[in-house]
């Protein structure tokens, strides 16, 4: 098992454990990594042997203390590289994920600490996701999915759950980016789509699927 493969699994398990109610099941991991369930099962057994995950057949897996520490180190590297790509190399926020996926596997503590210092110790990546510090601690943004907000709520966008290019391009088009403030004007009772006012006179309609992938905090 390559280090890169191991790191991809740990990051995936961390993501599923924090975002999905059902946790990191074999099928969920297979879907996320686009791998066969049998392949995933074999990998999970190997990770369990290394004491990186808690694994029981037919049940969702969880990270051990050791596995969680490694996952947060990978996430820290990924998000710092995203900041570097946007702030220094002027990539757009919808262009950095795949490049950062490659850079995150460069495992040099000195490089990452120098990168962090160069960037001014950023707390969030370009998508609004908090960056773990070198001890694995992150700022708690107390964010909720936009789909849980109500009519009349005044909100500020804090991040996204979906990082696909098509989704980020769409948010660019409607000018809904991290830190943007807006108000919910209407919610359709049939399909839970929303009408939001981003700026005075700039009203947008968004689907319930879009709303479920946008993180916000109340003002």
C-alpha cells in the first residue's frame, strides 16, 4: 500500500465521518474514491493492521487517534497549498483542488511550516474550510448548511461542501462566495428551493441541492 493511497483513504474517512450521518461505510468510501467495494475492504483491513482505523466487518469505520492525526496533517497540507495557489499563483478557487491533491502528498514538515509562515498563518482555505494548525486544531465556524436556514435570516457564507468545478463556477456566476452576506427572501414549500438577495437588487433562485452544499452562519 503506497503512502499516497493510505493518505487518500484516511482523508476520505475523515471527511465522511464528519459530513455524513451514516459515517464512513465501505460503500460510501467506495463511492467517494470511485473504487470497488472489495478493493476498499482490502485496504481497510490493511489500515486496521497499521492501527490507523477501527474496522469491524459490515460496520462503518472510524479513525484511531493515530489515524486522525495523520488525516489532519494531510488536510492541513492540502488547504495551505490551496491558499498558496490562489493568493500567490493567482489560480481561481475552482482550479486548485486537483493540483492541491497532488501537492498534499509532499510530506516535509519544514516545507509546510515555511509555507504556513509565508502565507501569514491563514485560518481558512479559499473555499472557506478551516485549516488545521500544526497540532491539528481548527477554528469552529459554527456553520450550518443553507438548507437549514429560514425565511428572513441574514446570513454570511462560510464555505462549501461540494468542490466540483461546475458547482464553484455556478457560485462565481451568481456572486455567492465565502464571506458574502445575503438574506433569504422566499423558500418554495414544494421543493425547498430558495430566493436569496445577495446585494440590493441582486436576487437569485437556488435549488435545494445547491443550498445543502453551501455553509453559512447567522448574523
